[in-house]
C-alpha cells in the first residue's frame, strides 16, 4: 500500500489455485489498498497535526488548546454530580 509515495503497508492475497485472481479482482484489491493506505496516512497526519496544535513550536510547552478538552470535561462534571461550581 502506497500513500504519498511511501509504503505504509502490505496486503497479501494467497490461493492454492493457479490464476485464482482475475484482472477485475486485482483491480478491486488495488483500489482497496490505495484507500486503506490513504486512510492510514491521513490518520498519521491528523495525529501529528493535533500534537503540533497542542504545543508551542518554540518552547515545546503545552498551550491553551491542550487545556480545552480538560476544561470542557470538568465543566460537565458538576451537572452530573449536582455539586456547585464557582467560576472566576
């Protein structure tokens, strides 16, 4: 499987019969492999971009975006436990 010119995986098909895979089957498997390869490359790119968005490129420290998911989780907690919460 290729994605953006790099090998990202292999799909191995095997059969005990000779000429078991007709050209149409090979074409379908090739398309599936291309789509799976692109999906894998997109997932890796998304993970990289999320990591870059969560930290300052100069210092490497976490920025405010990295705290957003945490604050939204903690703001939902009082609604579940019915405890008061003070905001400043």
